[in-house]
C-alpha cells in the first residue's frame, strides 16, 4: 500500500515548471538562467528589488513575451520553448496585476463570467460559487465603481479563477491597496487560492508580503535566483549580506581572518573555510543585539552565548509602536550599531550601555 502511494506521488507533475529561462535586452541578460517549479496549491514568491527581472519572468510565463532560451511547462506539458509556442489563451494560466482591469461597464457578475465557456446555468453557478468564496455574493449586480479597492481586488481574483486555471500569476496585486486592508485581503486571497488548488507565482518587492504568503521564496537579483527555499530558511540562513539586508536592517562589523578566527571588540568569531588575511563582515540583525547596563564603566561578564560586551553611547532612541529603535555610537571605532527592543525602551541620548552579539544569530560573509 505504501509503495503504491509512493508511486502515485512520484507521478505528480508541478503545475508550473520553468527551466533555464533567459531573456536578453540590448545585450544584457534581464532574466538569466532562471529555473523553478510550483506544485498544486503552492504559493511561490519571486522576490527582489525593482528591475531584477521578476515581471519579465512573469511575462514570459504568461506568453506575452518570448524567451531567448529555456522551457516552460504547465501540468507537465511543454507550452513554450524557442521553437514551440502555445498562445497565452491556451496555457491555462490566470493573471492578476496591481491594476485590477475590471470592465467598468459590466456588473460584478458579468466581469467574473467574462471568458467563461459553457451554458448560461453553468456560468451562473461558477460565478456564484466564486463570489461566495470571496464574500461578494451580495454584490453581483453592482458595478466596479460602486466597490472599494479591496472589493475590486476580490472581484479580479474571482474573474481570474473562473476558468479554473492551473497556474495563477500575480504581479504586485496588493500594491494599490490601503496598508490597513492589505493583511486581511492577502489572507482571504490565499485561502481562496489554496481551496482551488491553483499553483501561484507571486511577484513582489515586499519581503513582509512574501513571508506572509509564500510556501517558498525565490530571491532574485540582477536577473538570477540567488537563493530559494522556505521563508524561515531564507530569513535565517541568508546566502550573502545583500540577502540578509533585503529582509531587515542589519549591523555589519568588519574584521580579518587569522587562523580561522576574526577578532572584534565583541570577541573572536569562527570563520571556517576562509584563508588567513581574508577581510570578512559579521552581520547581525538589530533584534539580536543584547543590551545591558553600564556599571561604573564596566559591563557584564563575557559568556559563550553572547561573547564579549562592547560599550556604546546612545545616539538616538525612538518608539515605533511595537518596538523601540536605539542607535549606539560604539567606543571601539565610532561606528553606529542599531538595536531593536520589544515595547518601550527609550534611554536618553548620551547614556552609556553595553552591547553583546548573539553568536548563533551572526552571519559571517566575505567582505564585498
């Protein structure tokens, strides 16, 4: 029985698979050897700064742009390479963009039904099914201008899902919404997509959005996927300093490797695999700095977990609602390090305090 289940599982194709996709503009690889796979019901986020190739990748998958190399598969079937090309309408791919592009002269029901095939009764049943899922069944006779931005977004989602696409491509779909509404809309959208079993490829430049929605994140930079994995792994095991900095503020402390160690004001750090003389950077996020009080010029005792304390003088402290940000000018080199503290912690400017680095939360990278 178990062997049978294993055999069945092994035959499941990704809903979407792209292999070695490349697109060149004016001699520059805008998308450079990008590969990924998205399974049924999975949400994968293409995350990265503007201009890194995210939207170009989406356009090629949708069929509105042609790749220079690589292959695109939907449900295991080839839909496009450099010779064979299925037109956009034949790819079983739904599209959602930040501009909802609803037809202003059509009702909500007519917008959702647009492009559906089948009898009138079948279309009506599918429209009502989806509008109920997005909690807009009572608005089926309204027109887009009578809806809020969040409601329009849910209508656009229902319309994109109506033909039961295998894959949903979403390009910054929530960027036009009020910040206060985004979380609720994201959650409700995710619930509907999961219920439909659709494979979702979501493009965003917002790390919080990717962390909230994605089962897997593909971090893009300069046309390449530089790191791919579950949100927890991407955040807690960044591949380099830029990857760490994309998700949050970071503190950077420089040093030079000698005997697989780098000496800093916070003590010595292991740097295996780096040759002597290699300049490195120790990266730590503000929330992983530990703060302790000054005791007549002395700090706390060193510990294996937190290392050696180093003294800094408070430059600025601000309360941000859920946490406090405190900037320190460090005695050892005059650099600024930032710490975040849950709730309210507002020491006065000029206050001496001691900082320690949580060793297990530090990343060591070659200096860039």
